C-alpha cells in the first residue's frame, strides 16, 4: 500500500500557534534545502498551464499541451509530480508536471470525487460502486449501500459515510482490501471536517461538534456549540478547531483536549466560510455578503487585516512567506497581510485556477546523478549492505503535533515537503557550486543534523508526545524556543553526523519528521 504524500496546499509545518520560518525569507546566508514553493496557474476555460516560483515574476514552466476546462483541484502527488483535478464534465485527471501533459484518469464522469494525496483518486462510478484510481491500477468496491461521501485518509484508509434516518453511519476499509474493519454511528451531520494528520473526523450536528478517532472510529465527546455551525477548520496539528456560525460576527475556538470552546474571536461581520493557512499562522474568514476576507492571526487570536477579495475554492490562499494571493477585478494579487502592500500583480488571474504546491521537481538536476558508479576491480567485499532499518512504527495518537505527512516508500529520502519548524536559523547546506550562482563556499566544520517531530505551544503536551517516541530505545528531547515572543516547545532528536543517519532514524519511528542542519 502506498503511503500518501503532500496534500495540495495543506502541508503541515508548525503547531497551531505563531508561524514558521519562510522558505523564501529564511536566515541571511542560509541555503534553503526544502521544497520550493511553486504557484501553478491553470486556465479555467482550458489552455496552457504555467508555474512561477513563489515571489518571482518570471514564468518557471509551461505545460507542453493544453489542459481541459477545470472545475476544481483535488491534491498534489509530490512523488509523481502530478496535480489531480476534476474537469467541468466531472471526470478526474492528472496534470503531469514533469511531462507537461494533462492525462485523463477515467473518461466517464464520477461523483463524490476526493483524494488525500493526488495519487489515489476515489469516486462513485455510474454503477454506484466506489472506485480507486491510481497510476498503477484501479480498484472497485461494490456495496448495496452507496456512500454519500468518501473520506480518504492520509494513512491510505477510506471512510465511507451514509445518512440513515437521523444518523450518519461510518465504515472504514483499507484498499485494496474490501473488508470493513471498523464502523461507527454519529448524529446526522451538516458537514464533516478532517484533521490534516488524519487522526480525527468531526461532524457538525445540531447538538454540537461530534468526533471520531480515525484509527478505530471510536467516538469522542461531543462539544456543545452556541449555535448552528456553518463551517469549521482545524489547525494543522489538529489541537484546535475554529467554528463559524450563521449570522454571528464571531468565531469559536475549540480545544480538542479540553473538549470545549476556550475562546471567541470577533470578526466585525457574520462569517460565511473559513480557510486555514497550511502553516498554521493565519485563519482566513469570508465575511458574509461581502467581497472581503478577515485575516486572523492564530498566535494572537485577533484580526490583523481585512482584505478585499472574492472567495473561491482555490483563492485566497496563504503562501509560505505569509503573503496571501487574492483576486481583485480581473487580476490576482500577492498581498502582504500585515501592511496591506500589493507586492505582485498577475494580470488576468481571475480567469485562472490557482494552486500552491511545494516541490523540488523544477530544480536543475545535478550532473553527478547521471554518472555511472565505478567500483574497485579487486574488491572482494561481499558484506550484505541491505538496510536493516527497524520497521516498527511508533504511534503518537491524539497528540497535538505539527508534523509533515509520512513519506511514501517510493520517494528518494529528502526532507518532508514543509516549511522549516520553529528553531535556530538553518545553516548553509552542502550543495554543488554548479547549482548556485555564487562563489565556491569556504571550508567549514562538519555539519550536524537534527531530527524534529513537532513544534508545540504547550510544554506539557510536548513532553507527553516525546514520551511516546523512542529511537533505538532512546528518548527524544524537548527544547524551548521562541516565536514572536511566544514560547515554542520542539520535540527533537540528535545530533546526527549525516542527513542520511537522521532520516533513517526518523523512518524507524514510523512518524512524519523534518530534518535540518543544526545542533540541537
């Protein structure tokens, strides 16, 4: 079973308070080794797709063929470099970024289309059966009860939702197996909300916000709400949920562990929709009946600015450097939410569909990768070099963690596609001079690498998470840092002599992780 990769626009980089260092505004002199932030521009009516490196005006890439007229985007598959979409006929497809071509996944239109990773696309076909469509083959699950909604999870499982009377029934299975492993029932929900980590699904009901643990569909406590909810979004770590209500000029903040409303944020007008910054710095609130968006600072729980923009399924969106892509008339704008400054204008951007992906696929290929490996002719060493990595997975369930998605088995080990966690400035990474427009660096001390699992606002929760993680029998550390005057507690391990050593240790935990060059 293939593990999921990066979610479109929803890569978790930091816990729910404060922000993260931007890959485009990192420490002076540092060489960013994480994935690039790439803004993809797709004509809604069909045509040539384009891409820009975020923060730059020059077109980085053009598709070699036209894409069809599009309705919406599903998710980005970082391993394959493919952006899954739904065209205006309701048929799914993939834009292969490396080839620059749009490939239909299946020609007949489907309903209930959803994807957690861009690789596996789920839908209900004309025969009312569930289909999973992947580049390596398709899978079909038939049932007498056709699901109303498909909820694919980051762990590769699939939750089927059906409304039966005044209840919603959940069934969970693990494709390609067709066996139902778990079931649950909750009050009939107006809408559902899943955490980015895939550990919880919440159901907005008349009685409040009900939840289940995805691993076994066990019910959690229903949180009473002060009114009928119209939208809700979790923070990237899932430890807080923000809820909007019809006709109310305020947002409720629910603490998942206290299981109650802990704060109310006034927004000056009733809300219509909510959208979370994938890096956990801002909450975007569409103001009902207005072409404007309130930008709420997650760290300070207050509105920092109101921006004029229409609201669509793709925009506004928040970039890694904290800027926000908005729509103004016929154009798309790159706006600084703190100052309101328009930093960049994309002419005619209203007629396009926008996606922000984080991917290294447009970087120049190192020449050394194409050179044949040579061996000493007199070598008689027959030592087995098979990686003996312990595959035992350590599960840190129900922890308020800010993690990158788990790495797919097919991906060459690199840093997870997230912005760097809060911590000391990243030191310059080793990189061939041929790939940089700068002089050859002077010799320096050998690098040491740190393995990071989370960045949290609460010391006790960080310690609780750290207690669940062991690497070769050794405990991980909890260290204190600051961000915008707030304390941040990081769950880390190290130092390691090489990046490869750190990545192997991270994979042995079975948890998502981040590796950066710094002594803990």
